[in-house]
């Protein structure tokens, strides 16, 4: 149900071309479409498929939707080689900062 609403909303944006949805995903067919973004329900797609898609389609943005909590999870297929411990520490701090900023935004009271 959540994906139908997202599909309808994105379909109104002239910058977005919505291909459609399917109850099951054929990885080869999806790869042949060369999407920029793939949106899916978190509990409907096995992680192995997500990893395979991120390898097959460089730069693909994978967005998992949890309809029960109304949250979106962004999967990153970026790879890094030759990271120093300092580089890894910086990545962790950036991720923690992003998470903290997101939590603060969600905890702020709304004005009425």
C-alpha cells in the first residue's frame, strides 16, 4: 500500500519516470532497465539481491520502505579500497552525525 502512494506521488513529478512495480523482482530485467533508483518494501527483498543489484548497476540508489514504521532506509553500494583506520573513523563519524541530525529533526515539536 505504501509503495502505491509513493509511485503515485513520484508519477506527478515531471523529473521522474516511474517504470512501475511488480510483486516479484527479476534481477536481469531490472538491470536491463538501468534505473537510477529502485524503491522496495524492506521485508520483500532479500539482502543478497540488494548486494547483487548494487554491484551490477553502479550508482544505483536503493531505498527500502518499512510501511509499518513509515521509515525509509537508503542502501549504499559504494565501495572503498585501501582505507586507513583514520578514513574509517571519519566515515563512522559522518554516519553518526547524519543519524543524530535526522533524530533531532524528527524529535522537534511541530508548530500548530
